[in-house]
């Protein structure tokens, strides 16, 4: 007898999650919708492996002392460091560089898959999660960036999110880089501090103004007691950063719900004729005034101007695609336009609290990633959707219904001899041949336990044939849905007799026809209930 003290404890690693049938189907349905939009725009599917050489990941080049910093890494038999991919962008850049001569340029592709972060997990922060990306590589102009923003707006609406409940926010990293240069953080020697600044500003919606100020300064102590080292900026530099990107009362406050500070001539009522927001043209003019003496920032503002004119010409107004200087994106490899898809609707979270959900995806221009491998300029832009986060938002909004997936019809096993098992399996085969999802019970329990199993699965119908039925060439078909309803709702004998029968006896040859009839009746009841 095994020693119980030696049992392995069943436990899920922190930062990871198990998934059930409902979540898997919900993700597949959502991704099919996203895929249809990507395909409509002419993008083609592609895939890369989960593991790359660590030095190919771009953001986390191999550190001699800490090769696992930020990524899950290990060494192969040649002592080379390999890592689980951190995102889908770096593997795409590696693939394009390796196959550059044979790929069409621009190369337009999309991909989905799991990515991994070797970071501290927390509420809503996982070490494994799924992304769904689209990338255009080989187009230097911002027309490709404008298309990304338009495509993401179309994705939101294809998923049932109405206008006014989402916005695609667009900025340009050159604007931020211009500010960083102005406060003395230009040059390669300040790359680490710049990244710290970027990540701090990117957390504005999570930690607020005071939290960002702390992260730009000496650092921040969070609610759990963990301390995050800051960028070490002076108070004057912090004031300048917050003035442009995060201070209350600025001209971008329309995103924070303080539209009252904006006069009417700065507003637009595009798209739905109701929601009044700051116009993109006014935002761009304000940026020009703020950066009139900063060449790099002005270059970024000119690109934002071009993007705005293109999306306006295509019918995408300020309510759908919005110029917003607070959009940063916390990764250093972005070199130009950056964008985020944000849900504006107030949505109940998993605890039932009404919250503003925020960002469900983002991306931008990354002209340096493919170039790292080839030593020549290769422009690129892309967008990544956080699949799990978006799925949660859609479910909470009631936009992701997977109820049409019907549990299987179950054929009960009343006799376990080989001949009887063959007869039950024949019934299942006939049902499957008719396109009816079905299974034969494969456990070892009796009839009561089998019906309990069917109930737990949510099975609509049970097929029963014991020795008596088999001798007559008959079988019983039990409508489990109607039977449960009658047990719960009908107490009067006359009403019970008048109700649709929950169990019928039919000839074996009538199995498929009767099952179809009952399934159709159940579908009609569901339609009435949803009407």
C-alpha cells in the first residue's frame, strides 16, 4: 500500500491559470471574429515557436549574471541560452530577418499564441497569457500606422462594442523622446533611465498622478510593501514630464472625464452626434505650441497630423481614433506612432464592482527590431490584443455568448457485456453520423450515477436501453431538460399530464429522428426564453 505521506501535492504554479471548456470556446469565438477583420484587411496567418534564442528577444538581451531576468530561460546542450517568448513581436522580427529575401514587402501577417513573463504575479497579472497580433513590416510611411488604428476600431465594433464605449488612442514616441532629450536623458548612456520613465508614465491609469511622480523620482512603495526603484529625476524634470503627459487640468483631460475645462470651439461631436470630445486637430495644434522648439517632437507631431488626416478621410473621427499625448507604451523598442485600444464603458469586474476597464491592446512602430538582425533599416508597425483581458471585458459586457454549444447526448450503459457495448456504440455512431454530438457512458457506475453524470455535463438527452427494451427492439429517450423543468415547476397532476412528455419509448430505428425532434423542441424553448 502506498505511503500517503509521499503523495505529490496537486498545486497550480503562481501566475498561471487552468482553463475550462467555456473559456476555451469563448476565446475561440472571439478570436474568429478578430481573425475575420484581419483577413478583411489582407493580412495572412503565420506562427513562430514558443522558444527563441535569448539574444533574439530584443528587449531582454542575455545578461551574463541574470539570463532569466524578465524571461524564462534555460541552456541547451551547446550552452546557448534559450527563452520562452516574451511577446509575439520579437519572434516575428527574427522570422522576417531570417527569411527576408523570399517574403513579400511589405510583409503583412497575423499570429496568436501564448507568451510568458518571468515576473512577480498578482491580481490580473499572469506569467502566461495569450496575445493576438497583426504586423506590417516594410512600410516606412505612417499609412501603415493609420491602418492599424482603423483596423483596431473595426475589431472593437465587430466584437459588438458600440461607438462611445471604446476609443483607439494614438500618440508618437518621438514626442516623448523630445521631452526626454530636453531634460537631459538623451543618448545611449541613459537608455535604462529612459525605460524607467516610459514604464512610469505608462502606469498613469493604474497608480495615478502621485504614483507616477514617485516612480519618476526616488521610487514607490506599493500596497503590498514592495518598493519599485524610480528614475531619479529632479523635481523640475518631473514637473515637466507631468505637465506634458500626466498632470490634471491639461488639454488631454477629456480622457479623464473632465471635459468641462475645454471650451466648445475645441470640441467635436463626430460619429454619434452626442458625445463631445476634444478634436484631434485641436490636440495636435496644442502639441505644436508645447514643442515649437523641439525638432524631434515636431517630427512626431507631423506624423500624428498625417495619421489624423488619413483616418478622417476614411471616416474615422475623433470619437473612434483619438490623438492622446498620455499614450506611452512601456517598451523601449517603439520608435514612432504608438496606439492603445481602450474600453470606455463602465463594466462590472469579477467581484461585481463597476469599473472602467481600460486598455485591452496596444502597439506601435518598431523600426529597429528587424534591423538588429540585418544591419539595415527595416520599418515595421504592429498591434497586439490581450486576449484574456478582452475576453473578460466582453463576457462582463454580455457580448460573448457561448450558450449555443450543446452538451452531448449520452447513451447510458445498462449492460456491460461485449455484445451490449457494441449495440450502445452503434447507437452513438448513428447519432454522430447525423451530426448530433453524442457519447457512450464510459464509466463503471449504475443508472442513477450515470444520470447524475449527464446532469453535471448539462446533457440534453439520455438514451436508455436495458434487457427488456432490447428484447422488443426499443429504447427509451429521456428529455433531461424538460424533465428538470417539470420537476422544478409543475406540481399539479393535470398539468404534468398535459406537459410535453419528458421520456418516450421508440423503436431502435427511430432513434435519430426522435433525438432530432427533442433537440429542436429544446432549441425552440431557448429561443422563447431569450426573446
